[in-house]
């Protein structure tokens, strides 16, 4: 397959740089679907896969990806529509999960969810890291500091979420995938949220509406 990694703005290839970008395919491939059921005229099909870039006609997979220039191996960092972009630095939530759900926190943390908030009128995106504690563990300021330090050491200071907060439950699909996009839309002030029927715990989304106007008055458990 003619797989490539494209700059998210220009669509130019950045595959050999080691930088993260949009996973695309520049040529047709045998397993490519040719239509979506009920999509007469192919409008939705084209919007979904072929209109990511204005200046090039390529298949966009909507995954945020990087390629190791030494080994040639590809790494998926998450969905590109869920890419975090605070102060102009783009990174995938999977990069944060590698730390927050890694060996150093496995005894304390059950799950985490990292999303960005950009409300209407906001000049920049603010990153939230939501934490569900492991059974019997307590969310503390010391844990927050440990997370900040670990993320800074593993990635950079610009990767550190502005807010790290405890939540009772992490929304997930029936196959265990974190529901990032809906939470991002909720905390960004969207009112017309469509919850997929595949979400296993849809009521857990209601908890996140309190973070639309959250500005850090309380850094402990809500």
C-alpha cells in the first residue's frame, strides 16, 4: 500500500522526518471500500475519506501516526480528530496514556482520559487529563504532581495537561475503546452531542458537563 504520513496543514509527506501527522494512502488499494450503505451519490463517502485536504486527492484514515526513520515502523498515536494541540504542539492522547497508564501508575490508576477543550472564543486549546482511581486508592495532590513530573520527563513540559482531575468513570465503547471525541465536544460547550449506541456507559458522559467553565478553582477531587 502507498501509505504515507502527511503534514496536517499542507498534506506534504513527513514520513521520513519522524514527526507525527495524518495517516494517508496516496494510491487506491485492494481492500478500499467503494461506497457506504445508503449513501446515494457517494457524498458521505467522499467527505469521510477524500476531503481531508483541499489540494490533494488522497485516502485519509483519520489516524495520527508517526514512522521511525531508522526501523521504518509505524506507530498509531490515536485518532487524528482527537489530536491535542495546545500552544501549537500536536500530539496524540496515546502518548499521554503511555505514561499515565504505565508501570509507574498501574497500582494507583485504573484508567485515564486525555482530551482538549477549545470553547467558542478560546484562542488556544486546554488539555485535561481525567483520572479514574484504582479500587481503594485515593486521588491526591501528590499523585497529580507525580503525573506532571512523569509526563514532563517522558515527553516535554508542553505535553503536561493543564488540569488533572478525578472522575468516577471513563466513558468507553462496548469493546473498551475510550470515548474521547464526545467528551471533548462536551467540555468545549457543544450542545448537540450525539452519543453512539456503542457506548457502554452513556450516563457517564453527563459528569463532564461541569468542566465546560472549569478554570481550576479546585485541583482536588470534585
